[in-house]
DNA sequence: TTTACTGCAAAGGGTTTGCATGAGG
DNA sequence: CCTCATGCAAACCCTTTGCAGTAAA
C-alpha cells in the first residue's frame, strides 16, 4: 500500500498533473486486492466524484501504467487492473471469474524471479515485468462442482 | 505438431463435426509458433477457403479451446492463440508486439510445474492450466533502442 | 433425414478519440 | 497565463449473435 506522498512523487516524475480525480482512482486501485475492472473502479470512485466519466478512468489508468504503478491484465471480456508489481501468481477462477493473488510466499516470488533470470540468461530478451496466471477452480467453486451444482463441462 | 488423425479424434470426442474448414483452421494454429491473431489465421486460411468469414474462425477457435487443443491469450487490443499447452513461458515484446515461446528447456517446464504444485499444496485452488508471460524487449528491439532508433519512453 | 455448421449481416460492448470547458503548475 | 486534464459524446473495432442455406453423419 502506497502512501499518497509517494503517489504524488511518482506522478510528478512523469510530468503529469496531480488532480484529485487521479489521486482517488490511484488510491482505489492501489488499495485493492481483487483486481478490479474499470466498471468496479468507476463505482468505487463515483461516491467522491459523481461527475466522473469512464474516459477519465481510462486516461488515469494509462498514466498509472506508464508510471509503473499498476499493470493491466487483459482478459477475454475486459481488462482488470493489478496493483501488485512484485513477481507473484494470480489465481483466476474460471467459474466465478474472481482473481486473487496466490498466497504471497517468498518462495513463489523467488521462483518467478528465478524464471526471469533463467530466461535472461538463455536469450537476449530484456524482461521488464511479467504476468503469471493460474486458471482453474477456486475452493468455493470446486466444492460446488463436486456437489453437482455447476454445469458439467 | 499434431497429426490430422489425432485432430479428428479429439474433435469427435467433443461430438463436434469435422469439417474441412475446421481442419484447415486447426492445422494453421497447431503448426504455428507466432501466436497468431484471428486476422492472421484468417489470412492464412483464406487461400484454401476464399468464402470463409471471421465468424467461422471464431466459432472454430471456441471448439478447439473447449477441446483443450489451444489456449486463447487475450491482449489489450485483441487475442492471440497458443497451440502449446505445455507449461512454458511466452516472451512478449512491448515494442514490436511479437510473441514467441521462450527457449523450451525442461528446466523451465519443471519450474512452472513446480509452481503449480506449490500453489496446489498451499491452497485449495484446483489449477487447470496456466499462462506465463514475460514482457520486455526482444533482442532486435533492444538493440534498436540502444541505437536510439526507438522513442524513449 | 436429422442435426449442426457455414457464411452473411447486424448488433454488442469495452475502449478510444475529439473537442470545449475547466483546473493545475 | 499556458498547458494539460476532465467530462461529454461519438466513433472504433474486436467479437458475438441470428438466421437461412448447406453439408456432415
């Protein structure tokens, strides 16, 4: 969780203006753990800025992404936004479509970093960031499926 | 690279009809290594089926995905399609937007599989498949950037 | 013969863009 | 003050859907 001060500094580095709207949007994302969609961000900010439109959200998301503060995660229907720039694993439930970070162990982080170094060592590809998604059933949906409550695919 | 016979068997398992169009589309993807977009698949098939439309491509892609033969990789602008269902790493160039598989070493595959087991062991999440993307500059674009040919971002 | 696929056209919807107004530096 | 951001509306374009004709089994 980033303080507002750090936020302002990072935005100033990119020569972008620090507006109340941008701060509100940034705080919503950076304090989230559910990888919100644009719509969800919109709903969470609307309380403070009733006149804000999606165009402002999209614009701000672009700024935050270029600043390296967040990562866009495109999915089939729409994008979600990831505030956790550390190497980690996302668990994507293919049933309820929730997305959470896998239990943050240093192990996992080290493994992903190790993968990066392995790739860097065996090719000339310069890795800047990564996205690791595991798709499957969350505990809740897996249990429901066992009980036959879900459509069998 | 899958033989046509295996392809037919897999499709029959899903009780879908094996049409010449589907076979052509499947062969294009399964023999590709550049993670083609729908447009690229369309262009590569059009020679054999001039009357084919994108609707048929999309329909077939859905069938192949449900059959577990390919994986859709959503990106910001559009999706690409991945014929390699083994655990591996995709290298995504943020400059030229090419996507290639990282050098296929058993090491990398084992590491990704190890990650899966680690996640499975520490949570009740049932992993079905995964997507591992490393974003950065491919050797060609990295060199161009060093020569100052690319816009400094 | 029956069922499902192809091809065509139109609709859908997340995201982007253009522009006038308004606010940050 | 000047430049850039916001908000509104319209455009964009990838993708999905509906339907009539056609081909697989």
